[in-house]
C-alpha cells in the first residue's frame, strides 16, 4: 500500500487514495532501483445492468511509488483498459491478463504496446518476476467446443521484436536495368 500521509495537502494524492479505496492489490514489480509499480484490480463487480456504465472507471490501476512507498510521478496512476486477474513482468514490459484481453505495457511509461484479444484467457504460469528471458509466461485460452467437451489451448507468450532489414536497396532502377536492354 502506498504511503498516503500527505493526502490532506496534496490533491493528486487524494485522488489516488479515492481510487485505491475499493482496490485489491495484485502485486508489485520493480521499475528500477528506486521505484516500484503497484498493480491493483479495483474489484468492481456488476450487481445490475445499470452499473455497466460505471465499470469503465473501476477496472484497475497501477501507481508508481518510491522504494519507501511514497507515491511518485506526482501521485498519478495508470488506468488499465481491462479488469486484470493476473499479471507477469518480463523485461521492460508488464502483461496484464483478464478473461478477454492481455494488455502489454511498457513498465517505465505505462503506455500500451500491444493488446491480445481472445476468449476466456487465464494466466497459468508466470514464474518469478525477474528479468530472466527464459522464464515462461503461459496462458490458457478456451478453444472450440466439440460434441460434449471444450478444448483448451495452452499458449506461451513470447516477446517479439520488429524486424529491420540491414541491407538497403540502392536504387530501384538498377534492379530492372538488365531487362531494359
């Protein structure tokens, strides 16, 4: 839990405190040597269809704190796009898993890098929250229904990187010169 002692004199901290009132902590990850990211599920459950409109403001949040628990970054917070039921941290990314989405966010900025959509997603294994690239992240996804059973897919999430070609094409006209003669 963040140290919110200055809530009376700090409006941003007061807003953060209000957001965390109903929140359920899912865990924390180290951003760097001096900062942590606290991950919360706001625990909002629909009681009626009228409450569906309020759902978007109660999905979950993340907030940055110092290693002493004092909110950093002007007591701001990141609002998740989904209600996370689990998370994993790999390298510079945090993966927030919900039943319909996996949000991949940059841990330093909080910005969304990728969203993976499917049906009935569950985090099965995330190992230790280390920078070890060999540690697997496994999710189960409901598959197709066949007769009286439903197939499950177990998927390993693997970091991908953009492929940038190092060979530059010199001049497009050079390629077709032999055909012009």
